[in-house]
C-alpha cells in the first residue's frame, strides 16, 4: 500500500544553520506533497507544499524539492531560528477521488540558540 | 479563510461510554473530511475519509462499528467513539478539503484530546 518514509526522526542544529528533512514515497500516482509543522498539542500547520509538475518551490527561508523519478522530496530550512523547533511531517497525496494524505513518521527539529 | 473547528477540545469519559466529536468547516464547504488519530510522539494515522452524503471509507484496521462517522452536511462531520476503552485515548484530528481552489489542500481542526478512564 501507500507509504511515506521520513528521515531523520530527530535533528538538532545550531541557530543559523540549515536543516534538511527527506522523504520518500511509494505511490507513483502521488502528485501533491505538503509539509506540516506541528507544535506540541496543536494542529499541523501547512508550511509549504509542492505539486508534481514543479521541481522546486521556495518561500523565504523554506524550500521544498521534488524528484519524481526517485520518488524523493525534501524540506530545506535555512537560517534556522529557535522558533523553528517543532515536529515536521511530510505527506503525499494523489488527486484521486479521496485525495487522502499519507504522512511520514515525523522529524523532531531542535534549534539550539 | 479556510478555518476548521473541532468540539470539544478535550474530553474525559469512563470506559464503556460513547463520545461524539464534531468537525466543522466555518467558511467553506467541505466535500471531503478526514479523521486522524495521533498517539503521543507519533505521526497522524488516517482513520477514515468522509464524503458528504455517503458512507465513510475506513482505513485498514479501523473498526467501522466502533468509530462511527457521519458527514451529514457540507460543513459538519462527526466521529463517535462507541464503547470507549483506555486504549482509545488519543488526540483525534479532523481535516477538511473543499473544492475548486482548495482541491489539494487540507485544513486541519485543532484536535480533540480524548482520555478514557
């Protein structure tokens, strides 16, 4: 069935450094790849997304890249700040009848001041 | 825009009782709503997909008779946990997907923390 693998499970960086989180997906029909940030006890917040007709998308300090051939997509956060500390989830979806999201396992990012 | 609410935000119930959780899209019509369960320090696990006016589609391993889902209108879906047990204690989150410009994105509710004693 559909599966999304996410690595690493934890990531600790120094403030100002970059952070990279990687995901792979199994369903070749997937065409929508959102990234969510979740703080403890709160709802996931969409931070950036990419569709399969695009290879890269950037929004200020956040960027996402997609390699459809390899079924990989990655989140890049530059100039990290302590407030970036949270759990990040990748997900994959197809635009079929349901458009359901399959989530990765999550990455706990800690940005040390 | 694209606000989703959930009620209640938290609930404590006794083992064997039933609990209903509501999910509402406040400013858009949600043709499809999704229900997730999230255990501590784990990912979101999709439980079921709910389309307005039709039966929900449950993911493998989710008991449809235990987790009753009703999507009676384009702005409201409910999840009822029947005969709750302590192992059902979890964070339940809904999301809603609209049509047109919202076709891909899902908007998440704030979640409901269920504790079964």
